[in-house]
C-alpha cells in the first residue's frame, strides 16, 4: 500500500512537469471538442492525432492521448444533449434523457449533470485502477507465449460472443484485420509475404494507423456526409441559459443522483476492463440498471437526471477500466486503447507486465495524469459550455474539409509513403460500404494491432509444444483463459440451440 | 440497388478475396518446418480459410434471409447520398493523385476551395481564406515543428528559398 502511494507520488511529479501539464490541458480541450462533434469520438480523435505525438517523449505522448480520450468522454455528452445526436457511440445513452431535458429548456441542467457524473466516474475508476493495476501486473509476470496467445484469443472471443447478431461478420472482420497485419516481411523467416501485385509499398507492412484513420477518419466522415444529407444539412440546436444561481440549484439536485452515479462508476469500470466490451455497452447497461433501481422509473426517457448521470459516470469509468488490461497484459479493452497500444509499440514501449518494472515512470506518470486530466476536463468542460454551443453552430461543410486534411496528412506521416495514403482511402471507402451492411469494423482495428503480437505468440507456443495444441491446455493459466475464450466464442451457438429447443415445443403445439 | 443485392455483391467479392489471400499465403510454406515451427504462410493461410468460412456463413444467411440486411429491399445508397458521398470520395482520390504531381501544397488549396465553395456554398472570402490558411498552418506544423517533409511533386523547387528562413 505504502509502495503504491510513493509510486503515485512519483507519478504526480511526472504529471506536473510543465510540458506534461500543458499536454494534459491541450489534450482535454481538443478531446472535448472532438467528442462534442457529431460522429467523432475518442477513437477518431486518438487515431487522427496519434501521428502528431511523435514530437514529444513517449510519456508526454501517452498523457496527451489519454487526456484526449478523457476529454472526448466528457465531450460526447455535449452534442447528445444539445443536438440530440450522440457525439460518440459511448454517449448514445445520454441522449435518452439529456435530449428531453434540453427540449424543456434545461440543457444547462443536463450538461452540468453530465460533467459532474463524468468527474465522479473518472475519479472512482482511477482510484480502482491505482490499486488493481500492480497486482494484476504481478500475476501477468509468469505469462509465457501460450498465455499471451490465449489472452488474445479471449479478446477476440469476447467480440464474437458479445458482438452484435451477425457472428459471421464479426469473425470475418477479426480475420481480415489479422491477415492485413501479416502483410510485409515474415517476422521469423524474414521472407516477403502477401506482397499484393508486387507493389513495393506492401514490403513495410500495413501500419495499423492506415486502417484506423481509414475507418475512423475517412469512413466515419463519409458516413457523416450521408447523415448530414439526410438531415437536410442542418442540425437542430437548443437554447440554454447559464447563470450561477441556476448552476447551484442544479448541483443541489444532483446530490440526489449519487446512487446512480456510484452504480454507474463501478459498473462502467468493470465492464470497461472486459476486452471488446468498453464504454458503449457499459453506459447502456448503466442506464438500464439506473432505471430499474430508480424510485420513479416512469420519468426515464422524459428527462430524468439519473438517466443522464448514470451513463455518463459509466462511460468515463469504462475508459479508465479499458486501460487496465492494455497496460498490464498488453490486451486493449476498446478500439481507442488498441490505438494507444499501437502508439506505445511505435514509441518503443512493450506493453505488458514488465512495463511496470522497467518503465515505472511512464506507468505512474500516466496514472497520475489521469487524475489531473479528470480535474481539468471537468473545469474546462463547465467553463467552455457556452463556447461549445457556439462551435457546434459551425457548419459541417467547414469542419469536414479540415478533418479530411488531417486524415490525409496523418496517413502519410508515420511511413512517409503515399502508397499508404492510397490504402487509407481504399479502406475508408470499403469500410463505409461495409458499415452500411452491418459489418462491425472495430474488431478489424483491434486485430491489426494485436496481429503482430498474436502471431509470434502462437508460433512460439506451437514450437514449445512441438506442434501440438495441447500446450495451451497443459499450463494452468493458459488452460483457464483458453477455456473461457472457447466458452465465450461458442456462447452464440449455445444460445441458438437453447432458442431452438424453446421453440420446438411451441411449434409442436401449433 | 437494394441492400439485399449489395449484401450479396459484398459477400461474393469477399469470398473471392479470401480465396486469393489463401492462394497468396501459400506462396510461403503453410505446414510444419522441422526445427522452425509453423512456416511463414501458416498464420495468414488459416486466417484466410476462416474468412472463407465466414463468407460461407454470410451467404447462407443471405439465402435464408436471416439477417436484417439480407432481407432488406430498401435502396442501398439513395441517389442524393450517392451524389454527395461520391463527390467527397472522388475529390479525395483526385487530391491524393495530385499529391504525386503538384504536391500537398498544390493539391490541398484546390481540395479546400472545391469543398468550401462548391460543396459547402460558402462565400469567396471565407473559402479562399481557409484554402490559404490551412495549408500554411499544415506547413508550419508538420514541416517546421515536426520535421516531416510532405510530398511536393513539381513544386519542390519553389520551397528551396523558404527553408533557410526557418532552419
């Protein structure tokens, strides 16, 4: 315990270095704006801005990105409430009650509730994070190649098991991401592999950013162009007045929502830890439970303050939660952390248990900066509420070309090869077309990041086990993770059989 | 084209792509190499095989009309949307093509001008202003601060007098 506190103190020293502090503030502000823009969330912000972080040292870079992540979680609520369009998928649940409140002229109440709940969720989850991370990292120290591979399989299995109704498309998305990550030179034999049409640009492999910016930058913007076309080019705004007196009254009313906020924080944190689950399901679950434990469930959907507080606490808590497996095990809990993980690899930091011993500065600096980011995000958020309202009035046709320019340059910067910009455009367009057909794309991005880690783990395991898959079941940790992965993967099959068995008697009756 | 038709086209395209990936992976050994473990083609080959399997599943669902998209007879991309999205995607492709020829600083102003003036129907002062400001900021940020040189094509020589001002 004392050790953790002294490490944390060291972390705060890192977080309060002038450069890092500045990065936290800039990151939070940028994140708030990105999160507030309809269609763009933390994934998009982190994916598009990652190439810019090569300028600062790794610790500063991750602090900056984590601040964007945090800020975006706060910001997502703003367009959910003001425009009725979720700023990010994580803020979908916030529209249910936030939008009705805004329509009743109480947008300031909803915005304050969202900001305070986010702060509570963030704080509780960072505390949990501080005390859970070191023990987990300790367990992970005994992990070898088979355990690593089993964990990655578990990450993919959660996507298959929990992912939407079309399982085949989820599996397809995972596999295509993994295959794309295999393009380039074979890591073991050094031979060129999957060099399509003998184009030399494929020799250096496909950078995960090319796929990430393609899908979350270009693809997402094309999607928003379509949404904007359907909305007739104008999104509706709502009026809100902000006065000190009203704010105090709002805060007093919020005290009554403490149960919803606490529940949302804990639930969000633990859902966030699960790979593939993340902040979106976390916030939706929190909304559902808040409604069930509420004394007035009828008010939900018509402007219940609990309905705004619970999901907002949950999505912030989940964003911290998803960083836990990323740092300790090297398994990202969400698409955003997958991109952060990819960034860490570029900066030369190997995520996983050793990170805690070899780069303690980095880890504790990040944890401390989460506390700092949380504080600044709530202050900036409340202070900037009137500014956000003004920026959201900025037409989409001005924001869009600026974001496109960032995408084009962002796709070029990591490899300095125009070949990758072409690939990015292709991924963007194909991703847009696939998304319209309900293909889930987040698994592909997760897969392209994990691919280069999963393949050597599998090949080494098989080598240790002399070509037999039994190796995965002969070691206690790997066997239990493997079993969990297989159960999760076949969950949909069990469900299908169960549903059929339930249907049969009915069919016999009919 | 209906959503159902689009679903079929996508599934068939991806089936062909999966088979191609399997064929391409098999250029490297896909079996066991004594002392080295699985060959270089092992991993992508079997993944592509799973892709093929899932395409089979998607096609099966299509025949049975099991998923929402497989049953939907709605228009895949409406005419108006196609026009908008197509214009944006097309202008991006032309912009990247121009990167090769007249470079980033030739292509970006043209792209911005096109988007702001003709897609966004904003006034000339705003369009021209942003079409100049954004590439200048890009230059200062990427080339000067981050030292990432962006492609310049035939405009390369025009930049020679500018560099000494900063370095």
